[in-house]
C-alpha cells in the first residue's frame, strides 16, 4: 500500500509540474592538483577515440550545500578527464538543479533518462525529492545513487533494486546520537525540537523510537517548527520551563542557526547541552550561529579536522574549490563520484544506444556487489536485494563537539 501510494504521488507530482571493491579508484585521481573546467563532447571523442560515458547529476544547487557538492563533482571530473577519463572514455556529466522541489526533481530525472539517456544518475539531495523519484528508478530501470538524502523510509518503505544511498540514513544517526546522550552524557530529561518536514520529522521519529525501544524513555517535551520560520521563542520558552538535561534539534541548517541563538535570548542556560544531526556539522549552521553554536554535539560522517591522510589531502585540495569549509555533504559527493567512476572502470559497457538498457543493468549489479569500500565518510557496503539492508550503503556515524575555534573534537567513533 505504501509503495502504491508513493507511485500515485509520483504521478500526481509529475503531471503537476563492483564486484566487491575497496579503497579509492584504481585509475581515478586522488585529491591533488587542479584542472580547468572541461566537459566531454565531440572534440573529446576525437582526442580519446571513444564515446564519453554520460552520467546525470540532479541535485539541489540553489543552496550552499548543493553549490559545494556541484563544485566537488565538477572538479573531480575535470581532473579525471584531464588524465584520460575512465578506460579511455571521458565522463560527460549532465547537471540539473532540482531546487529541492519534488515536481522539478521528477522533471529533471525523466529528462536525464529519456532525453539525455545517461548510464546512471547521482541524486537527488533532499529526502522529499528522493521519495518522489524512487519508484521511477525501478520503472525506468536506471541505477540512481543519492549522496545526501537521509530519511529512513526511502529505503525501508520504498526501497528497490535500482536506488542506492551512500549517505547514512537518519535511523543510524538517531541510534548513535541517542545512545551517546543517554549512556555517555547520562541525560534523563530530553527535549526535542524538530522541523515538520521530511528531514526533521524523520530524525525525530527515529530518535524517539530509539529512546522507547532501547531505554524505555519518553522525551520530556517536544516542540515543532516549519521550514522557513524565523521566530522560535514560544517553543524555546516551553523548553526552558521544562527544566531539561539537554535539547535535541532536528532540521535544516538555516533554522537551526537561528534557534540556537534564540535559545540564549530567552534565557536557556548555555550549560544545557545542545545536540543534533549532520546539519550541525555544516558551516551553513555554525558560520551563521557563531558563538551560540559552540559546544554543539552532533552525529555526522566527516570531519575536516580529522588527521587521516586521505581526508587531509581532500581538505587541502578542495577547500579552495568550494571557497570555504568542507562538510559532510561535500565529502559524500566526493565519495559518490569516486565510487561511481571506479564502477564504470570495472564494468564491461557497450556504451551505445542499443546497449543502454544492458549497460544500466550491469552498473546496477556492480553497485549491488560493492563491499567494504572505504571512503572519506565511512565504509560502503551494498547487497543484491532491494531492501534497506542492501541499499543503505553506510550504517555508522561519529559524534563530534564544536569547539570555540570552530574545529571539531571527536567524542565517539565507530571501531575500524
């Protein structure tokens, strides 16, 4: 019934608008050097003697996170193409801006499939957009991999063989964050403030389910807001009067930056810990919130201050590419494009109109067999079935705290 509903919703919106592999790519560039912007075309065919591999990218580019993700993807592909591409094939990426709108996402996706005839597609970003196209992936039989969408129901309720997720689903972020707050911080009276949209609501529901199922606890108080709100003082005063041990926030960066500032305005003590999800790891959050964000505790998959050699190589090169601080979104975009180009390098592809359907199937099957692939944002393992266990590539996150110099200190990380 849920899948039928999702499919019907998709139609309404539309009418309204490796084999197992590990490590980085064998032939693709690791972070080093820069390359001018190029795109595969007729001149490139003459240069390499092979038709480019065409891929689609449909993400939200009208916000800072999306801008950074596109910059990372473009720079990586420019570097890769400057070195000859993949097995002599340059990568021709077709980009569409979904603007975070479900109807525009469906339009972009269908254009990539029907007009551009791409081998695969990277996207979309927001969870509501992912839910709008996931059934279409199976209908058109084209592999799609999202580097950002986190809502648990995407794969749990609507998962299929063609849709892959290379970001950590909210349920795993929620487990990690809840366990840390209860077991490590010792909090008993927990307030939750969440956005009513897909992102915030999903994080809230998963977090509360973990509280109940694992610890027999209920939140002391729950308050809501809508995306785009700018005044949260009424909700914050209610939280203040509840006399809680910590506050968990679930939502997007823009509202979170305002909320954590306004909590101090209404007299909530800065000694009461503020906790949240990967949105708090973005400079779009703490760059706006400033000192009021210091001390925030959050679950995420990537830290630019991690001393790992591969992460620091990425930071050294790509910080100038995105013109600012790198976050989990940028790193997840990088991991996704590296994984995809590795797959393209290992699969036998005809790369002609007549072999397009078979090529898409071969790419899907190769992705399904990825096991223990190590990237900047963790280990990716898929599977051959279309359920959540096989299509959620990453299942662990880490806990960090934002320090006064806006670096992150690691509080907890998964083993290995």
